[in-house]
C-alpha cells in the first residue's frame, strides 16, 4: 500500500512538472530570433519576373480550381505570424470551399531585418489579413501576407510545419485563382500596396527553424502530460475499487 502511494506521489510530481514545461515552452517556442541568427539570404528582396506559364487546373478536396500565373516569384523571409486555412477555426476558407489555400504566412525581410524592427512590432494573422502594430521604423515594402496554394502533398506537409520564427524559402507563381460558380482571388503584384500575395507554391523549404529545443520540449511535455493524466485516472479508479478495510 505504501509503495502504491509513493508511485502516485511520483506521478503527480511528474504531471505537475510536465504542465509547467508545457506552459513555458508554449511561449518560448514562438519567440522571434535575434538579428545575429538571421540568414544572409533574408536581407534580399523577393524576385518577381515575367512568366510564360499558361493557366492550368488543379483538384483539391473534389473541387477544381483554375490557376492563372501572373509572375514567377521567389521569396526568402522570416515568418512573424501564421494562419492555418485547414483548421476548424478557418471559417471563411471552409465556407467558400477554398481547400487549395493551405496556409497564410506573414513574413518580413530586407530593411525590417536590417534594422531589427520586426522584434519591436507585433503581428497577428486573421483569415485574410496580417495585422501589424508598428513600433519605430517599419518598412511596408519589406513585409507581406502570403496565401500559399498547392495540391502537392509533400509541399503541403512542409508548409503546414512552418511556424512563427522560422526562416523560409519559397518559389512559385503569383496567381489569380478561382473555382466554378464560386470566388475569384487575385494576387497583389507589388510590395508597396496593402494587398496580399497569392502564391502557387512549387518549392518550399524551412531553412532554419526557430527555437528547435523549445519545440521539442513543448511536443514532448504535451504528450507526457496526457499520459500522466491518464495514469492518475487509472490510479483513481483502482483506489475507489479497492475494498475498505478497518
């Protein structure tokens, strides 16, 4: 009996520790990197060139989308905010059956990296917009909200893993896309307006992940918390099932 109580106490301690680690790592894992951690490629502007790619169709989730390339496009950027178009909370994407839009990433590069103002400003992503609370100098032409489209499962998997603080590279086309009897959405083609870039992605790479050890700590402690909680439930039911002795 005493051994059983000791095991229960140890499980409780580990359960509490795992909860604390979950809380700490949740906030630490998405902290933006310092300037000295930024890769050299992120100081350059996106590259946009003329394209000769003809319009094409792609099917996702039983919906056929027409994709019209406007320009070739390449971007190195630091993700400062994200919005998953495949989450339960993505109401508008689900309502309009916009299943080809995998994820939105809000990124900075160039002057906003060089002057490190990305660490002073606050960013928050909505279904179609990235909101910025600027503090100090902020270069609007070195910042964009990007709607990422793909039907390729491998590319979609890489995009879905990208998180705040990650340094990424992507290549593809700025596009206009639509579905039959539905919506039409067109990309911005300049960096100085308030429009979003809509990008059909042909290559996506996470060049450097932010706070990798905190990500590991968060994932590990999250699962351990669930396991310890289940063990405590089992112990509880074992205890109430024991006969009372006098």
